[in-house]
């Protein structure tokens, strides 16, 4: 009879020439190399073998690993649950429940990156997660957003917000603002507030006095009187009071540049600001266009003679009145704007001069006139260099009821 051997083939049991018992060999091998694993279990005990020294190998039984598969199942369940919750969170971020909230006007500054736009939207409450919107926009190819104003809403779906931004800013609605010549700052504030109802007169006056409006010709005291150009403007619906005033001050500087104010004022021996002061008086006094240059000449002639200008419009400004309403008390005022008592120019403009008044101040007519007085109801004046003739003209004007 042939006994079974480890290779699965029948054969006789033999001993090795080195004198080691076959069982000792396997014991030695098993002890010397623990990495050895041939898929079989341990050998049977010596006493269990046949008397003739034959041996058998018993296959290793598969380990029972119910805990291993349970752990893997739990891990997979946790992963699936996490992915599901994350997906649900992302879905609700992209598509918030319910309708969008109140409308919002959001301004995207020029040169904004999609990251900066995302921050603006998150701060305004349009989206709840700026970083998620940023990644969503990049994924959808919306990384370029044009600067401008956008009408959005609180808690918008990401795709809705991105759709509005991709469409570009809507054309801004603007209001036509016409500021006539000859207005004081207080009157100008009322005109602006009437044309742009969301800007109150008080808010406009506060902006005028804030010191934040820039002008090339702004005096040290920061008084903007006479430095806001009377013109027609388009005011956007988002413009602040400061923005409107900046626009008007910039327009004045532009017109002054076109008139070459600085150089021409120097040629007259005056500062540009003094020319503006003279132009403001011309604006108040001249009722017909062709008389502006003649009134300018009267002012220059009186200054040259060191005579008080005697322009009642400056005293009206000093006491805050309009029209022919001066009283004896007003005329006795010690204000530096009372040009009946104080020689020289008043300290600042008394109204907003237009282009024609500025041009007249820079180009006075030729003549020796020192006086003028109303001659008819149309606003025309009679001019003279003689004091006695002036008194006669005054009596005639008073008789016609022109002097109030």
C-alpha cells in the first residue's frame, strides 16, 4: 500500500539523508519562517500518525469573519448617507425652498472677479453661500460678470442669480435734472430734491457742506457757492447726493477749462475765484443778454476807482432775501457782502453763474460807465458815467414803479 504525500500523489514515506525526522523538518520550517503560508493548516500531532511513519496535511479552515463584513457594510452605509446628505444640502443651496424674497439692487464694481461678485451677493443675502456660487458659476461658464447695477432678490436659486448676471446690467433709469443759472445753494438743493424725490433738500445741503465735493476752485472755507455749474444733467436712480454734486462741480471745472479761465483771469490781474465772484454778480444783475458785458465793465470801473460796488444783490444774499425787499436795516448791515458799505469784491460768489456770465466777466465791454439803473419793465438798464445823470435816471425809474 502507498501512503498519501503532501503533493497529493501516492508514494512511500522516506527519510532525508540529513537524519532529520520528516516531522522535525516541518516543525523546523514552520518555526524558522513565519511568513510561509501554503494554504494549509498545521500538521497533525505525531501520536495521531500511522505506525509506519506516514503523515498527512490538513487544509486550513477559512476564518470566520462576520465582524469584518459588518464593518464594511456600516462604512458603506455611512458613506452613502454622507453623500446623500451632502447632495441634499447642495441641492437646497442651488434651489432654495420657496419663492425668492424682496427685490434688491446690487452694484457690481468695475473689474470685479467672480469671487468678489460672489462675496457681494452673499453679503446682500442674494445667495447663502458665496463660495458655492463661485464654483457653480465657474462650472456653468459664468466667470465674467459686467460691472453695473443688477435687480436681484433675497434667497435666489443659484441658477436664477447667475442667469441675471449673465444677461448683463439693465440700462440705468435716469432722471432729467435742469438747474437754471443764478441759483444759490439753498435754492439749488430744493431744485435737485424736486427733480429727484428720493434726495431730500436737507440731504443735498448736508452733502454740499460735507467738504467731500471736489472742485478745482474750492476756497479754503469749502464754500461751494457759485462752483456748481447750472446745466441739464441725467441723474441715475442709484446716484447719491454727493454723486450729483460731484457731477455738477466737475462740469463747472470743465466749462472753466474751455473758457481758459485761469489764464484770462491772470491777464485781468485777478484770480480765477475773483472772476467767478464777478460773474455771479453779473448773473444776478443782467436781465437781458447783451447787457452782461456792460455790467461787467461797471464793476471793473468801480473797482479801479476804489468805489463801493453798490450792488443790492450782494446785500440780499447777505440777509438771505430775494427781490426788491431790502430794508434800511438790511442796507446798514455790516456784512462783507454789503457792497453799499464795503468797497471791493464780496468774499465769495452770490449765485451760480452760467457760461455767458463767466464769459462776460472775462471780456468786459469797453466804456466809462460807473452807474446803471433799470430803465423799463423788460429789465433793461440805463448806463452812465455821470453821478447827476444817474440820480435823474433813478427818479425816472422810481416814477415808473421799477424800483419796488
